C-alpha cells in the first residue's frame, strides 16, 4: 500500500509556509495533501476550493448569468475548434505543485491528460466573473502570469466587458486591455476565432 504524505503538524521541523495579508505565516499545502483532503471528504460535493501557491482558497458560488455566459462560450468555441485542440470546462488544472485551479474555460493543445497540461501549451484561459471579479483580475491574474499563460481573459458577467491580459512576466502581465461587449475579441494564439460577446445573445 502506498504511504501517504502526512499533513502539516505543529512541531520543530521545517515546513514550507506562505504569508497572508496580515503578515502571519501559513503552512503551505502540497497537491498531494490537497488530494488527501478531498479523498477524506473534508470538502463537500458542492465545495469549490482552489489551491493557490500552497493556500486553500474557497471560491464563491456562481450566478445564473455566469453559467449562461460560460455555456454560450463553451458551445461557440466547441463548434469551431479543430480536433488538434482541447476545450476544457470545470477542469481541475494542476500546472505545478502547490497549485490547483478550475478555469471556467481552458483551450490547449490536445493531450491525454488536460489536467496536467503544461502552461506553455495553453492557448487561452477564460474566467467568467461575477462576485469573483476582483479576485480574477488581481491574484488570479498574477498566478496565470507567473505560470506563463500567454492569453488570459476575465469576462465581467454583469457588463460583458472583458479584460484581456497578455505578455506574462513573473511580476504580472505587461499588457492589459479592456474590451466592451461590442468590440471584437481575437484570441492571440487563435486568430481565426474572433467573436463579439454581444452576439452570443444571453437573453
């Protein structure tokens, strides 16, 4: 039987830590420990938890407009993508240790295991934001930039404005542009897949 790596325990041994906004250290969770928590049923079936650089982050619930937009995008891209590409929704993506995130949509080169696709093979990552807008524009954008994701969109579900992030660096995205719902959005690495969000007709 495979031995499980123990959870962090109090004691003198050195363990990785993170530092929250209050300046106090936090124990940093690994992906292996995160999976153990899931297997033990610590998270409920409806819980949405991400692991951001070793920290467990509860995600806020999604509204109906968010779900409609995500479904419209899924259908629109799904009908147009070539077979050489993968379109993942609600993917539990594990780009590196200490990180488990669930992008609303992720387009990448086709692979046997999309959950483990390297960031340099991601062609477009999209988050549809309601109450999570500040988080997706802030900490989540910083994470995607540090991973090297070359094209990251945050769509405001209320206004349909889209913040487009490009040119990733360890300090964040160099390029940030806001597009209204009537403007044409063109994926940087998929130039044949241009669209306007207004044309999706959310009702």
